[in-house]
């Protein structure tokens, strides 16, 4: 049965993050905020950051999306809290390379490294990258 | 494969494995596959007769022009228009609807006028009117839907008023699988001196459409949804309206005579066909119509109806599967939208793809409809002439298997 191939996509840790996402909700106060939409599916992701002295003190996301996009946002927020802004932005690059199948060292991504399996499912790459794109845009002042 | 389906063999693309499973192509509302016969005729055209149209005196130009215009005549006959002057080749239904908005709409819509559409319109029959209304300070009104996803005709009576100048409605929904009574709507529009625009993108490939019988003023459709190439479509318009409408694109082919500071326009339909058209695309549309007629639209409807009669009860019987639109197979087109409770349609569609079953997932270019129904997105299966009962059963099995895969997950 071909569905077994999905095991690489829907790893247990991904399902866990999607079912019980970390940092899901709204921050009481945020310094950076952005809402990104995936026009092909109508998914919406709102990301809030609290950045102080060049460090991401807190992060939260809300919105609506599939298993992959929700898990990715959950893992991303986990990974970037207490990171320097430039280190977090570098993680976006690592994630983007990983997701298109490039051979990169993914240990900085923590749990999110498990999303490597998405690279075998081209139609789902956008789902996985939405949260990271939001992070990059909000860190580079492309947010409101 | 199903031995009863005599057309399937005409579509080589269907004979392949996807993710190690026999392909079941159920994304026909997005685009249809192409018959071998149509494609080889297009290739032959390129290999023997191709040149630019309407310009040369040489033999190939003459042959090319003749075949291009013969395709137009096939379209005219197919929809029973009175004259080939009423058949304008466009890029597709979207382009056709934009042309009406930018030409007829630009001339005839003024502040305070009303444009009436419905909640089940595709973005292509919504955004052009929305933008026109914004520009002209006109009002865009939406006809409500009934609980089972049909057009609320009582509401239509209320929404179409003497202020209404344009009524634009899809003949068949790309999400809900319903056919709308556009003939009745045309009567209502005309009673208030409004024009009736019909979006035929989903209906034309599946059912006989007669513009004289419908008495619509405009009809838009796309070639790629009826087995022709992509990038070709049609705008039908009543001649007396098209005659009065200004062109929206300027350049070659559409002119009669160009002076230094002014120009005059070519006659219909070329007035609206600036530049070198999609020659081979138009010719492919002509051949696709030949193919459709050889199969018979009634046979296409019968095949779809047999499948929907078979599959709809099976889908409704799956626990946690929600089917949108009419639940009665009698009034259903080959389009069925659904969601598995607790699972995003993208995850469902990936599961089905792993089982070789190609469906669409998303908002289907109908975001106002999704909002109206309180949804974000759905999965959608759409059947066509080459689909079989086996295909339908494969869909049902794949949904069950995907449900099983995610059974311990609630999202």
C-alpha cells in the first residue's frame, strides 16, 4: 500500500506538534507581527514575536492550516525562542535549503529537522515553509 | 480497467502508475486530459499547414486561416449561436469575463447601478465585477444559496431590480456540483433590462448548451476544460451588443485602418482579437468539439450520472466524511466536494495521491463561497467521460485508507 510512504511525511513528532501545537495563540505584547496567507489553499498564519536586545524572547502563532503547516509553525517557534535574531534568520535559510532537498547540516533546526521528509512531497513544500517565511519577513522588517 | 468505458483508451496519460498505483484522475473540474486524436491533429496542423492567420497571401497562410475560422464555425454550431461574428476567441473563461467587464461594463455601469452575482461564483466571475463596481461606485449584490447549496431563486427575485444592469452567474458550480437555472435568470434579468452573463466553464464540457434557448447575452468558457489545449477560450456575445462595445486591446488584426492620430476598428469578431491569436489552440478546440460530438454530450452526462449515483451514497456512508452541496445524485454534476472531519483537505489529498487518486484540495478559487459556508477549504473529486465505477470505488477506498492512517490524529 502506497500510503506507507506517508510515514516519512507524517512522522509521529510532526503529528504530535500538529495535534498539540506549542506557542499557539496570541502574545500579550509583541514587537513584530505578521500575517501570511497561502493563496493556493487559503491557509492563514499569524506570527508574533517579542524581540528585545536582538534576541527573540517569545513567539506565538495562530491561524489555520494543515498538519504540516501547523507542525512546522510549532517547531519553528520552539526552535527560535531565546535565539539571536541573526541566528534565527540563518535557521530560515537552513530550513529553506533542507526543504528543497539540499544536503545541509540541520541540527540547528531542532525538532523541525524532521520536516526534511517534506522535500519528497513537492506539493507540500509551501505548507512547511509558510511559518519560516513569516519569521524571515517579520525579522527583516517586512511586517507591519 | 473498466471494459465498459470505450473512451478511456483515447487518453494515453491515464495509462500510468502514480506512486506505484494505477492513476485515477479525478481533477477534471480543474482541467481535462486530452484525447490522442485531438493532439495528433494539432501536431499535423503544425507539421503541414501552420502560418499566421488573416495576413498572408501565401498558401500556408490561407490554409491556416481557413482552419482557424473553421474552428470558430464549429464553436458557433456547438453552442447554437446565430453567427460566427458572435464567437470571440480569448485565452479562456477568465479572459472572456474580464473582456465583458472591461468593455460592456466600462460603458454601461454607472454610479448607483447594481451588478448581481451569487455566492457560488468562481473568482473569475467575481473579481472582475467586484473591481468594476469599486471603480464605478456601483453595488455588487450576491444571490444567497439554499441550505442544500442551490441558488435561492426567491432571493434572486429580490436581488435583481430595476437598478440591476448586469447579472452574471455560473451555469454549473465548480465546488457544489449543482446546475443553475440560468435560462430563468436570463428572463428575470431581461425583465429589468439587465444583461445576462453566463459562466459556462463547468457546464459546456458536460451538457448541451444552446445560447438561443438560454437567451443569455454573453457566455464564457475555456477550451482546456473540454479536452482542448490550455490558453484558448471563447466569449459568445449577442451581435447587437458586441457591435456597440469598444475593444479593450489594441494592435494588429483588430484594426480596419490606422491613421497617424486615429484608427477604425475591424469588424466582428476580430475587433476583439488583437495580435496573433492562439491559432493552434483554437484549432484544438475545434477538434475537441468534433471529439465531444462523436462521443455525444448525452453519453458524457450518462456516464457521469452512473458514477455519481454509485459513489455519492458510498461517500455519504463514510463516518466523518462531510459532503457539500446537494446530497441527491439526481441533480448532481460530476463535481463532489467533501472533507474528512478533523483533517485538513491538503492532508487528505496527499493521502489520496499516495493511493494514485488525483483530487483538488483548497478553496477552489471560491473564497467568498468558503466563507459563506463557514469553511476554509475542501477536497474535491470531479468525474469525466473517461472515469469509471472502478475509479469511483478507488476514491472511496483511498478515503477510507487515509482516514485509517490519520485515525489517531485530531487536528
